[in-house]
């Protein structure tokens, strides 16, 4: 199985990395990793030894709350990376997040010990990291706003539409319990609202399937 990317492939997947020197060191030192749906890529308390850049698939990033339940933070898709992972790599600290493959996923893993040097040597890498921090911060602020200010029906509909957009598919494969876990609410509340959405013609429900109608 292929384990590396060529410089041409790096330019294809990450056109923002414009320096030939950066493309070459990434090709030399990066490694491909393949995960199946449901695989835990990183877990709470572990030390992070690589920074994953998503090539295909989707990764769900969650954090453990004080009461021991998980809270969905954000999703990562093609071309994106987790800034909380970057922070762990830079400071050699234990992970505070769990990363799980939402579907079969391939990541390009970069060695943690080179990331700081690349920040100093390559402007496009620094821009990528800063942009990723900005995007993830906006995601977290939006999550906090939804939990604090939005009614559950608004949060649920936003969640469904976002999942569909990430996968570029109007039908998402999930369970009511999984949605409830992601939104940090009860399964009964989720089931009641989903049935209400179906009556309004917003979605169609199937066995472990939710299809966005409009």
C-alpha cells in the first residue's frame, strides 16, 4: 500500500504550499495513514506524534466534558487539519480531544518535531496554520453560541444540514442516539424533533438514515 505522496500530489492536494522546499520535505517526511469508519485516530490523554492533514473522508473532533460525556467540537474534511492537535505537537502535551473517522479516511501525517521549524522557514506553512486556527476558533465560537443561545430545534437542523454538506450527500447515515451524543442532549428529544421535521417536510427518516429534503 502506498505510504507517501509525491511533490506533484502535494501541490494537487495543498496548492497553498507554494515553496518547493516545503513540498519536498513534506514528500520526504510525511506518511499516509488509512482509517476505517469508526477508527479512533487520536484519543484523550495520548501524546500526539503527528499532525494529520485530511486527504479523503471526514474526522469528528470531540472533547470530554466535566461530567464525562463528549461534546462535538467540529468536523475536519479534505485539506483541513486539527489545530488542537497542532498545539499538542508543539508543546508535547497530552491530547484533550478525540478524533474519530466518520467514514473511511486517509490522512497525510506530518512529523511533530518539524512543525516549529517549518513555521519559521516557510511562509505558506505559517499561513496555513494561522488560517486553520482562525477557522477552528470560528467553529468553536459557533458551537458555544448554539449551545448557549439557540433552541434545540435550530441546533439540530443546523447539525443535520452541516453533516450533509460535509459529506456532499443529502442523506446521512446515523442514529438518533449518535446525534443526541454529539449535541449533548437526550435521545428522546432528538427523536421527537426529527419526527416533527419529517411532518413539516424538511427531512425523510429511514432506518439509521436522515435525508434532507429542503
